[in-house]
């Protein structure tokens, strides 16, 4: 990607640079980044905004200035006063977040395809201590900006946080950067609240759930080598299945459940079939935006909860009945202090004589549940002819062994092939489709 590179000059509120501990969400993603490095580009993600109207580079840069000044996460870097080797970001000292009062954000200007630009900007890891946590490119059509490409460091934003930033940038482009708006909530304020009495009460409730469930679940879900590992060992398989989508909506309608709960239940049941565990533990990702002051925050709020399902002798309908309250408990437990979770992991592991960690994740990345809808069984089975499995990604390291993602593209499975081989990954996805279709048409 080539092009001239202007800078966005910003000067946010505050009289001096500020530091604070990491929020719980930042701490959780930082631990995942450390375990995945040097393949931590895995956590980068981006958005492409079609610019409304006709805007010059200067006008778009003015809107970007206002955006970065409004949302402190976009001018926050990691800080570690005890680091002596700046080139090595994964030291042992406790990292903090550092909010900059002012600075310059580089902006790439190009005429390339926006999706290609996004891929290039996301392809390399962030320098968490020395680089702003958002990368920006402006895609020109003539002398006007047609698209803005934003790539986010996951320490600064999760998917919903990125949507807040995109919404605000669109509004700034439409109405101008001088529009008066209420101050946005900031990650530093969230970190201080989580460290206070209110935060500790929430953390203790979540910790009790993690400790109780960690004492009864299997040590991990995938512990036995499966076939021959691939090279590189981590692969992603993507299932595109209109039949599965229709089946999930139909099951949800029949059982008064959300499509997310139907899929979480099916994923967990199939994990049990593949591993032989009667009690299965899965880590669903929760958005954690249930407070009014976190709805519009640009930050990484998403964390893992702990979902436990006892499969012994239960039909799929019976599993769905148990899954509803179990999922509610799991999503409540996602708003937790990772320090508590680490302590519980260590203490319960010591009691049991082996490490305890599910290494089995479920992430519904759809921004809206399509909702229940009864479907004709014949229509569902007819769509099976359109099923496909592709392999869009591979890399050397990942912080997990088994990760199911739900997106508008379909259902993807990212797995460590040392524990689930590529043939077994494909078989898992196709059996997931079969399980759901059979449950819907019977």
C-alpha cells in the first residue's frame, strides 16, 4: 500500500498524560495476546466506512481528530515504568494503560481497494507500547475521500466498541466536528470503577461461579491428540450452510430460545460427543455492555464466561431447557476480574493435581440475533445441497485449542490440529449441521 501520509493532530481533555491499571477486558485480551505472540495479529480487526457526501482529505482528517479526542481509547497505549528493553513488549512487569493528552496519528492516503487496504493494515501486530491503537487509511476517488479504513488494536476496542467509533465518525462527517455532544465514557474511568467497591462486589460474585464450576468440570475439553497435526498447527474452517441457519431459527421458535443459545447448546453437545466428556465446559464471549455507562464506550469490554452443561442421558430438547439458565449464569460470570480467575485457576489446579482450563471458546460475533422463525422441514433439507467448507486462515500459535465463531458468513472453527485434526475439524462442522437439521425436521 502506497500513498502520502498526513497526520491527524489531536489534543484531548486532561492537563497531563494519565495512567491507570488495565480494565478487566484489557487484561483479558492482553493475556491472550501474550499467549499468542508472535501471531497476535490474529486479534486485529477493522472496519470500512463509506464516506457520506463529498469530503476532502482535510475534512475527513478534521472528523478523525474529533473522534480521537472524544474517545480516549484511541489515544491510549500500554505503559510499563519498569521496562528496560522497549523492543520487547511482553515483559513480566505489570502493564498499565496510558492516556495521551496530545499527539499525531499517521493517516495513509491511497487509491487501492478498501478491503485490500484493510487486510494490509491488519496483517502485522501492533506495537502496544509505542503505536497508537488504531490505524487509518483514506481511500480516494479523484480528489475526494470515498472510504475510511480503520484497523483496531483489540486492547482499544472490541467489535461493539468499533461500531460506536464508526457511528460517531459517520456523525462527525455528516454534521461537522464542532457539534456539541456529551462527553463519552472513558476506559480510565472504567478501570477505576472496577477497582472500587462496586467493582469488587461484581468480581466476587463472578469468582464464586468460576471456583464452583472449576471444581467439577473436566480439566480441559481437548486433551488427546487427534490424527496428524497440520503445518502450521492452527487452522480455521468456515462452514457456510443455509440449512443450518434455517434449522437454528426453527429450533429457536419451537423452544422459545435465542438462536445463540441453540448454537451454544449444539456446539457444547458435539464437543462432548467428540471428547467423551459427560460434563462439558465452554467459554462463551460476552459483550458485557449491560450498564448504561458502558453502552457507548469505545473499549474492549468482551470477556469469557464459563458455561457448563451436563449431557448425561439428555435429549437435545432437554439440553436446551438446561442451557437457558446455564447460559445466563455464564454470561454474568464473564464480567470478572482476570486476577481472580488466575488465582482460582492456580488454586483449583493445585487441589486437583493438574491444570484446569477448558481451552474451548464460543463467540457469537453477529451484531443482531436473526430471531426465531418456524421453517418448512422440506425447505431446510433442500438447502443442504448448498453447504460448503473452506479454509481461510492458518498460523503457528493461538491462545486456545478450539474456538467456534458465529458471523454473517457462517460458522467457523479455529482449532489446534494437534488436538483436533483438519479432517476432524471438517467432520465436526458437518456433524454440527446434521445435529441441528435433524433436531429441526423431526
